[in-house]
């Protein structure tokens, strides 16, 4: 493998709850139901969106190389959105084009709109255009979530079967890296506030109608997400600042903010954000 360019160490900040607020306790949808895990992410703040993308690309490359060295493959779950688009474009360029072991990379998705691959809102289409068409990942190692041809619940169960065949047996999937985002309402993946799918414990993948605007979605569930070795939530821009403050420094209210159900039992949870998104955090000063 090619020599990895060195990067300076980043300061990692642990989130502390405000002492003058009561923290509400909720059971976390985790593989170990008897133990409620805490929402306790690491926070990495980057001065600009460009540096956020660069540092995340470097992390992606490091995880990919380490995974291949230790286990012979790199298995990643991707999301859509503006920040991932910039990240994918960056990964398709040098030095990452040459440094990442693409031939040993296996690609899954965190969530998807239940639409055709040609639909403008398709996460698969965006990833294909910005990354997959530019790097040498074998086609059989790419696992799109849905093309909209099946009923949405059937699409979900079909994807779950693909996961079971790939990872083997009934053990929960273990992605080396799961890239996610956060909506302005505090949702992550396609698990929205007030929807029963947020509390799904048994299914690995859910497919359902959200509302007339969001339409039908297919999404991994929290037990699967929380079994990842590394979860990275990307957020940028001032529009995310208020919600990030409530999510990261306010009380734990995962029914209100589903993203707080990200509580990996063994892995790490990292919020990688830019300065604009972190503007209202105490930890940004």
C-alpha cells in the first residue's frame, strides 16, 4: 500500500450535559436490550466546510486501509446530502483515489428514498455520479437499497436479506464505517420524530410512508446502526446550529430527537461539524 500522509491530531471534545437541566432517561434501541446506553458522542469541530470534508476524507481513507489490513475488506454504509456529496467528490480525487483500497471496498446505504436510480432525489444516483463511477469498486460489491420497483416494505425486507447473506447468519451487521447526517428536526437516516419505526428492535431495515413531502423511505434501524465500529455524523452550516445545541448540550430526549438514539455498544460515535454549525455550542469557545 502507498504511504499514508500524516495529519495533525485533532482535539476531541466529550459532550457534558448541562447541570441545571434534568436529563430524561429513555431505553436505547441497542442490541443489548437490558442495558440502556448513554448518548455520549465525541465532537470534532473544523473551521470551514472545506476542512471538514478534507479531514473526513482522511479518516475515511485511514479506516478503509486499517479494515483491509485487519479483516481483508472495508465495509461502509453511506448517506446522501450536501456534505456527503462534497466528500464523495473529494474521495474520487488524488491522493485518496490512489490511497483507498477500492477493490476491497463494499458499499451499502444507510437510507434511501423509495425511487428509481434515475430519480433526482436518489442517494444512490448522487453517489454513483460523484464517486462510484470514478473509482474501481467491483459492481458486485455495491449494494443499492431500492430502485422503487417493489412495494416499500418488500424492498426493506429484500435489503435485510442481502445484509444477512453478506454478513452471515443472524448476527447484526457490523459496518467498519457508517456515514450519517442530521436533519433540522433531529432525525437521522430516515428515522423521523414521532414515527414508530424509530423504536424498531427486530427488523434490520424498515420501509414505510413518512408523509406526502418525504414520501416513502427505506432505512437501516438503530440496532444495526449502533453495531457499527465507527459512526460519523456530518453537519455543516448555521441552519444546523440551534438543533445541534439542543441535541448535544440539552437533555436527552431521543423520542423528540431520534439522532440521540445513536448509542453504539462497542464502537465510537463522532459528530464532525464545521464552525458555523458549532457556533452556539459551549464547546466551540
